[in-house]
C-alpha cells in the first residue's frame, strides 16, 4: 500500500459524501488507504462506508479543531490528506501531491489550486481566487523560504485546506486549536511557516471546493466569527494599525461566499 491516507471528515447526513468517496477511489495513483472520521455517527455515513468497504472511526468531538486532530490521529501513514465530505478530488490529485513530495522529501505540506462548485456547477474563478493564486507565487519562487511564506500568509490565507496533504515526518505532532471556528487552517500554516522545509504548491485546480448555504464557512461568516478571527490572525504578522488596514481590504473577500 501507498504511504498515504485519505481521511474523510464526515458530519451529519451530507448529500455530497458519496461523491467525495467516489472521487477518492478514482485516483490514478492507486494504493492509498481510505477511512472516515466522524463525531456524528449515523446510518447515512455507515451505509456509504459499508458499500465502499471503508472503516469508520468515531469520537466525541468538541469542535472542528478536535475533529481534524482526531482524523489525523487515525491514519498510520506519514502522508495524510484531510478530505472534506462536500468536496471532490480530480483523478490526478494524489499523483500530483505525491510526486511533489518525491521531488522534495523535505516538503512540509503539498497543496493544489482549487475550483469552486456552486449550485452543483463548477464556476469561473472570481477575483478572490485570482488574488490567492497570485499570492502563492511567493512559494512557487522559493518553496523553502520562511520569510517569503510568512509574508504571503501575512496578507491572508491563500491555501485551500481540503487540497493539503501533510508530511508528518516534517510537521511532527499536529494539534488543531479549537479556539478557531474558521481559521483553524490559517493558524496551522502560520505555525508550519516557521519550520524548516518546503511549502509545495501545485498550480493546478485538482480539488472542487463546494460552496453552499449549509457549509461551515458560510455559517461562520454569517455569524460574524470570520471577521474577528481574520483580525486576530493578521495581528500575528503586523502591528495593530497595519493589521486593521489590511483587514478592511481582506473582509471584502467574504462577500464572495
């Protein structure tokens, strides 16, 4: 088997879960392990897992950070992708990220660009996605540069968390902080940005990230948590006056969701 695991983070009774499973099972690079991690065990998840022969790991979750941490802990491989149940993965996704790690054994994370799925259709990239792709040119130029990756992250989070594969030999133990509702990933990239090693960006849209009314991202934006958390993250990189100014521009991107 491949030294890689897809951990599907499943919640509730998502109508998109089976599509996610099928996209992972159609990867051109075979041999990956596949499991489901959930804190909301139910018949819907169990039925899909049974039909596709996927083991289910259940825990008593206390938030997204706890769910992601537990999901990672279920995998026994060095390389792990936390697959989100609503998203789909292009068939070359795994081949691309594992090739990136093969070429750069000191890679901390490997990640791809993504397309948005709205109302069941892939949509043309908006301005916010184009800005993110421009920001990622920093790691394209110098993937091992700590200052460049920190400068990139100081203006926002251009890395799509479902597209990320972790190299646990480089990251060490990963514990996602439950203090965050939406910026769990950005906070982790900030931590990883201080490590020796590389951020490996693959400039291909190999993940379809679904945006819909019931998504966690939509919920936290409507609840007002997103703005507060963005301001808190920006303050990790900038003095308060500069962080406040950048935040005014950064919040405009929320309207795209």
